[in-house]
C-alpha cells in the first residue's frame, strides 16, 4: 500500500461552520467607485467593437480595482480557495454589458477556457429542460440537485443574473478537509482514491481519445494535494466495456468521500444574489448546487453566467491531468475540446 501524504494544515483545510460566518474571509462588497470603474472598462471595450471573447486584462483597464483582483487571485490559489464579490447592479444592465464586466474581471484572474465541445468561453447555467437521465447531459442544464464536484479548470466563476423562486443555493466544501478526515478515520480506504479511475467524458470526445479518461480523485505532486471529482461521471464510465472496473473497496472509498462532502460539519451553503460573482478553486474545493423551483416567465428564470479560468502562477499538476485538461502548462490548461470546436462567448 502506497505511503499517504501527511495531514494538510493549509488555509484551504477548513470546516464549513468555521468559515460560514467569517464573511471577512470570503465576501467583498463592491462600492460605487468599483462599479463605476468596471462599467467604464466594459463600455470602453464594447465601444471599440470588441467581442466578449476578445476582452483581456490589458484592454479591460482597472487602475484601482485591478490590484485588488491580484490579491483576490492569490487568496483563491493559496488561501481558503473561494470568494464572493457582491454588489454589481446587473438589474440595470443588458446581457452584453453584464457579460463584458464579468469576462473582464475573469481576465484579470486567468485565461478563459472552453466549457463544452461547442467552444463556449462564456457559459450559461440554467434549466433548459434537458433529461438528466441522458448520459451525455450535464446536470447544470437541469433544475435538479447537482452533486459535489470539480470542473475541468483551475477556477470556476459564476455571475448570478437571476435567482430561482426557491432553492438553487450554492454549496462548497474543502477537498483538503475530506482528505484529512479520511486519513484520520479510514486510512485504509484512502489509497484507492489515489488510483486512476475511469471518468466519463459524456460524449465530448476529441480525436484519438477514449470516451472516458483515467485520473485519481487525489494526487500528491510537488508538495500539493490536488483533487478532481465528479461521482456521477465515475459511475457512468462503467458503461464502457473497456473501462477499468470499480471494486467494492473503490466504491466504499468513493461513498465515504461523498458522505464527508455532504456532511454539514464540513460544507456550507450560500445564496447567490443577482450581481454576485463567485469564484471557486477547483484543485482544493468542491462545489454543488441544490435543486430549485423556477419562475414560469422565461424572462425571470434562474440564470447564471460561468467562466472556466486557467490561472498564471497556479500550482503544478501531475501529468495525468493532461488526459482531461489537454495540457498541464500553467496558465494554458483545462477546458473541453473536440473536433470543430470554435472558441466564442455566446450571450444566449
């Protein structure tokens, strides 16, 4: 049995109840000057005729707010791993202006990556009536409860445009704390999560790839504990005859991982309000969303914009991540690419 990494005592190893009320650690309010600067930068880009996907940190000029985003990125990568910027008055914006501001903020944190085979650099999280029973459907396209997972990028960001009538709350949990608790309670199970497990690509398959990839839930590389996880996709990969089989011990280890992720002693939830921008560091944290009841009027339905970001200055990743991220090159990794993928940032 392989030697386990030591217990992790880093800022990202937190318990939900400890940080939920410590809003000073993760919640920042935008003031009038911040909003004015963001609006001015976005309008300047749009007035120049730039497409949303062409916005960069260089042309989205933030002389005062930009340095704060540098500090914010450092907290995401090396601190507690998540943060919320609150106070963007999106109710008064059209979709293009909201998207330009969000994309511009993201550009100061990292480089946008494709979120699906269609090359969407700007994602839309909403219920489109997709069938969650379809193995090639991604759950964010429904109103159902997701499960704790990571996305295929360094940082995932959300901008809330509209909230549901009920539910749709955001949950976060520290994968570092899950590791520590498993190491304390069941160290015999933990090695099974350091073995490569088959994970379903859900139909988004590039040339020469299998319909699944193999990667451990936990990796220990150059002093960093990194997680990648989507239990539904691990389970559905078993539909492929050539995928390595999950043993009873793999399943027991995965079940414990899920049980800890869903433990209120570890996780906590927050309600995203219109104008909230949430950022979560995928290599140390998992995120989730509760099911929701939506509005009848299409104009009022729950709607969030999403970014997947590759971050300069981030941690090194082991070679196995290239199987999913396409590359392990810092600042240029992550995303989904298939034949014919064309990068763009759709507004609808």
